[in-house]
C-alpha cells in the first residue's frame, strides 16, 4: 500500500510538487497518473523512485517511509521505468532481462533468472521471438516492451511506469495494460503508470490521480473502470461512482 503524505519536490528553488497527499493506493490495483505536459508527473515518479531528493513529506510503502531508506534498499522495493528510452547497449534481449532479474533481490522468485522464466515474461509480452536480438537493433516500441520485461521480472512492491505505452501501437497498448493489470493483481503490486490516453486510462486502470500544471498538487483516487468513455472531470478530483466493468478498449 502506498501513501504519499505532504510531499514537496523542487528543482533548485523551483517548486514543482507542493504538499501532495495521495492514497492509500492499494496493492493489486493499477493507478493512472494523468495531467498535461510539464505538470510534474515524471518529477513525482522520480521522487518516488528516489532519483530526486524530496524537500519534505513522506512516501509510505507498506508503512515504511521510503524517503528514509538508502537508494539501494529503496531499489529493492521499487522499480521505475523512465519516460525516455535508455540508450540501447549491444546486449541481447534475453541477456538484458536476465541481468535485470539477477540485479534484483526483491524476493526469491524475482531472483529466479532461469531461461524458462525469462522466456515466459517475454512470451507474455509477445516478444519471445526477439530474445536473441540485440537491444541496439530494436525499434522504439520493441525497446519499450523489453523495458517492461525488465521491470516485470523483478516483481517489485511498487511499480512506477512513465508513459510505457508511448511507442506502442494501439493493439499493444491494450495488451500491455491488460498484462499489467494481471501482474499487479497476481503479485499484489502497487502500479502507478503515467498515461496521456484518457480512453485507456478509463478502461484499463482501477483509479486515477490527476495533476494540474502551475498549481499546487492535489489528487484524489477513484475508480476509473467504465463501460464507455466518460467526460473527464475538469477539477483534479476523479469522478465518483464509475462502475468497474470489463469492457473493450475504445481505442483498440
Ligand atoms: N531536471 C530538471 N531541472 C529543472 N526543471 C525541470 C527538470 N525536469 C523537469 N523540469 C520542469 O519541471 C516541470 C515538470 O516536469 P515533468 O517532466 O515532471 O512534467 P511531466 O508532467 O512529466 O510532463 P510530460 O507529460 O511532458 O512528460 C516542468 O516545468 C519542467 O520544465
Ligand atoms: Mg513526463
């Protein structure tokens, strides 16, 4: 369970996130993080991942304040997939996922870097045929899927994904969201995912946090699963009363 309490983050003297309180975000649920360009979504994820120092506030994961942990200890619990794709190295996809699994000591299962488990993760993402391809010879979307494989194989407590669908075609976007929901439920993860597509957010996530640019942060979680697209609220509060439903994604 994730609880963000009075969190403030700044770049130098420029305050980006001010006194944000959000949550509790419950295990097993996918939460979309929505908002316009420059509103602070990536900044928040980096702060939660420990890549940015917070000015003040708490980030409680299962009751433990992440801001008090060393980067190494935090990395055992939190996996972060950045918005920009990392420069690809000359490593095979299979090897890169194995390195990610071995780098992790999250739990004994996560350390299992057996070929079968790696192929299984690649298979669930539909990229097992790329296992022996080199990372620096992949397309943008293929690299993004490999990044997701590297994140999923670590089975963290908190999974932070910054626009992981941005390079994917529409069919893959829905497939990946379904897979994330399944992994999140199965392993009791808390998954926070930055999205720009409101249809996908409405159809494929359990809750949403909305962020407004040039305003102090405020956010409220609420259900976003809906059988049809709903008009997005103009305030930072998510609309109450949306009913959960398994429905086809209107984007697909
Ligand atoms: N390293 C940095 N140093 C200073 N300011 C930064 C830095 N990174 C981001 N900012 C500023 O912080 C604000 C929030 O940026 P952030 O990247 O978090 O936005 P975002 O919501 O993720 O936007 P987008 O949807 O375009 O990815 C922006 O005004 C940006 O200019
Ligand atoms: Mg961003």
